[in-house]
C-alpha cells in the first residue's frame, strides 16, 4: 500500500492517551491508519481516503471528471500535491512526521537527475513537480533559467576582464607609473618610515586596469539590462510552466481556507487586520537591527585599522611591506565569519518580528518573514562593501593632518594600486568581493553537502549497529526514510535566500567585479546537483505544496535590480577611475592643443598621473625626522586634489565632484529608462498562454451552456 505520511513515536510513549485521541481524530476525518512496531519505535502509516480528495476538489471547485481543458494538465502520481500537515492537524509533540517516498518517482529522479553525471542535462521539471510538488519544482525551474541566462552575462564579463590585458602594458597611465622613478609618494600610515617611489606600484597599476577600464561602464549598463530581461523572460517562462500544470487560475488563499475547513469544519475566517502600534514597533525594531548591521561594519573598520597598525609594526619584513594587502585579505575573512554568525541571529530576529506581527495565513507569514530576513541579510553582506566602495580613503585627511580613530590610530588607506588614481579603492573592492563570494560559493556548498551526508551516514551506522533484521518490507522502507535527515519549513527557504544573496553579488557591485557572473555560473552548476542529491538521497521528502510563482522572491529580485543600477552608477562615478580620466581627457589633456584629429586617445592621457597627485611639503610633517631620507626630500605626492600650503580642496576637486554627481544622475536615469523599456517591450505573459487561457474559459462557458442545464430551457437568437 502507498502511505502518504508515517508518524514515528518511541516505545515509551505507548499508552499515551494523546496518541489514541489523535489517531481517532484522523479516522473521523477520513484518514486510514496502520500500526507497525519494532523494538524501539512505533510507526503509524497515514493515508487519506478518496472522500478527503472529493471534499478538497469540491471546496476548490475542481471538476471530478475529464474537462475540456484536461489536456493542459500534466499527469501526476500524487492526487493532490499540496501541504496536508494542517489537514492532518499534526502535533509536533506526537513524534516525527515523515513524508513517504513513492518508490517510482524517487527511483526515476535518482537515475535521471540526482547525480553528477547529469550536470549538463535538462532538468526533469515535471518529474520534480510530481515528486516534490509545485513549490520545489518552481525553485529548480527558476534556478535552471537563472543559470541559462548567466551564460551571456558571464561571457560578457569575461570579455571585459580580458580586454584589460590589452592595456596591461599598453596603457598610458601604467607606462607613466612604471616610469615615474623620480616621483616619491608620501608614507602611508603611522608606521611607514620611508618614501616610496611611484614606479614601485607598477605591477599593481597594471592589475587595476584588468577590471577598471572603459568597458566597465558598458558592462554595468549591460547588466542592468540583463537583470530586467532575465526577470521578464522568467515571468513568461513561469506562465508557460504554470499553464502546463493547470494552475494558472489557482488561488492560494482559497487553498488555505479549504485546508482549514477540512481540518476543522467549524473554522472561522480570520479577517485582515492592521495595527499601527504593531507596525511602529516592528519598524523601530527593524531599524535597530539595521543599525546593528551598520555597527558591525564599523567593527570591521576598527579591525582593519588595528590590523594595519599591528602589521606595520610587525617584525616580519613581508608584512611590513604588504600591510594593505594583508589588511584587505584578513578583513574579508573576518567579514565572512561575521556573515556566518549574523545569519543565524538575523533568522531568529526575523521570526520573532514576524510572530509579533501576527500574520493572517501561512503564506502571508512566509512573505513577511522573507522581506524581514532578506533586509537584514542584505545589510549583513553588503555593509562592508558599501564602506569600501564609498567611504574608505575619503575621510583620511592628508599627510601631516590625518583623521584618527579615537585620536590614536590613523584610518586605513586604499590599496597601493590606488595611490596613483583619484579617490577610489577599486582593488580593495575587487579583492573583498572575490574573497567573500569565493568563500560563500565554495565553503557553503561543501558544508551544504558534507553536513547532511555525514549526518545521514552517522544515523545509518548507529541504527545498523543497534538494529535487528527487519522482515516486514514496509517497515524496512519506513525506517529507511526515518533515518534520512529531517526537513523543516526553512529547507527550501534557505536555498532561495542563498541564491538571492548570490544574485545581489552578481549584479549590485558587478562594475568592480566583472567575473562575478562567471563565478556564479560555475557555482550554480554544482549547486543544482548538490540540491538534487541532498533532497533525493539524504533528506526526507519535503511536504508537497502548490504554488504558481516564486512568491515574494520575485519582488526581491526586482528590488535588487534597482539597487544594482544605483550601486553600479555610484561605483563608476566615485570608486573607479573612469570619471577622472574622462575629465582630464576633455579638459586638461594636451590633445586639446593639437589640431590633428588623428591623435590616439591613449596619448590624450599623457600627464594624467602627475595631474592627479597633489604636492605635500615634507617640512609640514609633525615629525619629519622619523622618515628615512627626509633630509634629502622636500616634496612628496599623495592621491588627492589639494593645494599647498593650506591643503584645502582645489578647484579640480569640486569640478570632479560636480561631474561625478551629474554622471550618477544621468547613468541611473538612462539605465532605469532602459529597464522600463525592456520591461514594456517583453510582455510578462506570452500571447500563446493568454490565448490558451481564453480558449479554456470559452470552452467551459460553452459546456455550462449546453450541459449545465436542460437543453429545452436554452434559447438562442
């Protein structure tokens, strides 16, 4: 016999009146039960009679027999793929509830999907739906489409990155830096005791042009358009899939009310409510948590400042020479550890806020929890990136008068590669994103697979040592499913959240890390197989639930798309070197004096490095004698636009700031207009789907007209 659920209880619970009362309540509702026991546990098989399904179809106005639109529905071995925990009225205190595995569907997925050799095969979405339900199937359908759309984004990002190699030795800026043997840079930090020649940063300057070149702007606009096209085409793809499953007109609220009525015929409808007091409290608590996330970013700033001081005073010569690199790398590692810890705290806080809000239905609770949790996770993951992109190196003051933390430690500087450019820390942002994204994609994927695998092996080994030979094949299958890892309401939610954070890394700061789509593509190819193996081989089957879209996650994707336009515009304007280069080329360049229009653009950047570095008189240092060779040096250079002797901001600084702001406004308006045009140009629902739904409605009306009442009562004309 096929049993839908198995309730597992320990022997010491036998005789508990709650068990018999619970089983009697199931029988009264129309569920069949079967009891089998071994030496340690009691297993209760649970299956719904057809009367339950008839009542379910009646409440949802679903036809019992063939209908004119029957060809639209895909055949499914599960009579009603929906959650029945509420229909069961299951009490978690009664024991472990197992969603049984139909052997045919499980075996088919193991052979055709849940294996590494199927990595590049098309996913069997209909079979996934038949086994796990529509909600899980839509997750894998979305993830597969996301991977498919990542291919052009990854290739474009790789092309932009590789185009930087053409500037590796040919860039005019890199040439000037490598040949600047006579330009001495002012010491960085409190513990630097020597002037550094600008030519010593030659290698870093060449590396910077790999991801900070003119193609960055084009790629940022491309990704803004890509995010819109991805969402719009996914909506069309979802419409086709949902129509194929005959769920286009399905209503989730009606489903929940039907389940509540099946569970309790005296169920009273809970109306919509709104409390301004609760909303105010939740808003205040959410803002407090966001401030805490921002405070965590400040703690990372403190760590980087203290680490910079520690590494600078280290006895190891290597650390003393590579202070900035060591600070950036270790700071990224600390940030990753912080993310891992705060994720658990954020989930707990989001749940408490959601419970306090008292949502009306399960779907409403899930939606609000998604918004709360994602908001907290967003600030956890991106607060340090925002600091590096827009704050790092901008409030440090200037040589001789630097801004200090608690009046003791000087704030950290950008990487050495940024010494020769205007106020930007592209190398720091690139390294931070590469490390965090790399660690999340590797360590998280390893933990996501290894932890369930080890847990399952341990449970199976312990059971095999303490068990005995099971003669009943049904009990053997039940025990095998019981030994699989348990699942909860967050099992699928966590998968979605992981993908949303990755999507944020792929789009929001992609101007600084054009390899992000490529890294995401490689990671997701593995992610699909890991999720498939975990769900089929290592975990109990998720309770099937109906769904016709990915819910609130679609709003999250749209929000990320808008944030990506804003963030990339700000990165190009304030973090990259693009705006200073363009301003110099068209305002200060020697090409402006040349009448010959055939002068190469590269030649128009001659003198740019010298123009972008300010002059500092070494006599203005508070303690110039501590610096080696200070008696022979009267001038040093630093990255900024200031004029001696008062070192106030120069005219070039304010002009650049105005151009930056104008570029941000122009970029965002152009990118958002492109997004709106793309969203309008690509309809959410294909015309074929609309026509099919229209035809079904027409056929249903015709059937009601001819067969819903006696023909003698129908008059035409």
